C-alpha cells in the first residue's frame, strides 16, 4: 500500500521539515463544506494574489506535506495549485495531500475549482444579474484557457485571478476525473444560484440546500474514489450514502455556527424548525428564550443524527487506507461537535468547539472501522445522557440514538490493517493538526473547523 504521499518511501525526516513551515497569518473564521459550510474554510496563511506570470516567493516550501521526489516531478502550475490549496484550506490541505497516487491531484483540483465557485457565490460586491450567470456557467470556464475574474474582493480571490493555472491542471487530468469535476461544478453552481435570494424554509429545503453545498461534494469525491480504482464502483454509484456524508458535516457546521451567522445577518437554520419556538431566528439568543432555544437546537441535532447510519454504511465499504482516513476523520469530528452542541446554551452565547487534545486523539484513532464505530457509539452515549425528559424531540432522539448504537456495535466482516507507514502518517497528521489548532486559537477569534 502506498505511503502518505506517493508510492515511494517517505521518511519522517521529510515530514518533520514540513513542521517548520508555520502559518504567517490568519484569516476570518470558516464557514465550511467539502467536510464544509459552502466550502467556507479560511486559510491560516495570508492569501497572496499571484497572477499566472508571477508566483509567490517560497511556494515550493508550502507544499511540504508532499515528499520531495513528488514535488520535483510536478509541473510548476501543479505546484502552484498546491500553494493555493494550503493558502485557502484550513481543514483539507493535510488530508488531501495524504491521499494516494493520482487521486491526490484530482481531489486537489476538485477542491480549488469548488473554492473558486464558492468565492463567486460569497462575494457580495458582485451584482446578482452578473453573479447568477457566472455561477450557472462556471463549469464552462474550466475549458476556457484564459478565463479569470479580477474584480472579486474576497479573501480567496487568487483562485479566481489565477484561474487559468487551475483550469490548465484540470484539463491535464484524466477524462474520468474531468467529467466528475465538471458535472459537480455545474450542479453546484445551479444550486447556489437558486438559493441566492431564497431562504431555507422547510426541513426539506434544508436538506436541499445542504445537498447543493455539501452533498454534491460527497457525491463528487465518491465518484473520484471509484474512478481512481482505489475504491469499488459501488462507492461512486451509491449517491444516497455519499450525499449523507456531506449533509452530516454541513448540518453540524450550520448548527454550531448559529451565533456567528445570525450576528452577521445570515440565516441557515430552517424556518420550519425555529418558528416553532420563536418569532425570529435571532430571538433564540435572548436569555429568556433559552428553554425554547435548546428545544430547537436539540431538534436540529436529532435531524443531523439521522445521517449517521448512512455514514457508518459508507465508511464500511472503503478499502483504501488513505481514502478511509480522508473520509472518517471529519465524520468523527462532526459527531464529537454535535455531542458538544446538544442541549448546550453556549451555542447561543459564544463558541462551541471540541478540545484540542480531543481533536488530536480522534485523528489518531479514526484509522479503522472498528475504532470509528467505537467513537460514534461513545458520543451517541454522551448525547443519550443529556436527553431531557421534557424535550419535545425526546422520542425521536432516543430512536435515532438506538439505531446508531445498533449500527455501531455490529461486527464488521473486514477490518483495516495499518502498516507502520500509515501509523507514521497518522502521527504526522495529528502533530500538524495540533499545530494548526494551537495557532488558530492564538491568532483568531471565532469557531474552529469541524
């Protein structure tokens, strides 16, 4: 089985050198997707604004998670894409670069294309009559060599200004990867355009919104996994399970980020849920509304938990270790975050996040199906112990927790065996994650990524 970066042996000394490349700045708090609210991660490094002719100084060092032979074999434009990946991604840069073989490059380009699309959607300075056609036609820009957009005011605007570099590497991918990325980009752009002026009303619309901004990412990634032949065809064909992977992460982010979003005038909690407990969404933050607010919170957590059985089924199908780590780590982070959020007044008063040590432990342990099932069972038990006798969603919560615990305790016919190389890679990922979380806590205010 391949190492964390490629099929060549990678020593820990190479990985250790990457630890010396510290972040130089800090962006605004994230609003994620690809395990993402609308892929709204913000990088720890300051966003440079390079054009195709001018590359940022030291860009070779910023791809340090890739082994030196891999860096040397890459084209200059592909190296630049990994620079942009590290500049714009808080959650995914490390795990993407730990994927095996050519899948790593395909997922890197997939991320950057969706980041560029999301940057257009986020930019409130672009008028709607211009933004809507940009979103719906964005997939066509992948085949236009010179297309770029230089009018954005967003932090991650470099992916639009130097889009020719990204689109070039997209066109260099194998056809089976290009077809997936173009299709998902098209469908996501149409969905984003639909929700530009449309509020999330019903619970069904909440699912639809989360599908557009996260479920499609899960579907696209699954199709890439299968196209790489690292995973069986059924992984990419079962869109229902792949969609649930994205929805679980997205709903967790939306639930956790209530205060940040309402403070900034954004509303992602479905009206069908909050209108049962308050006249306005922002009213839930009022101290006298605490009991109603917690009831609404618990209702939404319960709704998010219904995706966990699909998450377990999806992860149990994976064979490749790097793909398993890539998928499992965000999911266990999400259920840990939901456990922290459930019946927690801090969702309406401040920041809810899991502890740094807890996050590193989860990253270290979530490397095989049995361990993931144990983690899911433990956090479902934590939630179970918090369920109030008077909570309106109590019966539904108890039911889904029973289902989750049943799925978590089922014996698995296949277990994941870890080679020393993957154990070393897992250790590295944990160290890098600790470094990131510590730096983020020191340099930024706001919530951390799931």
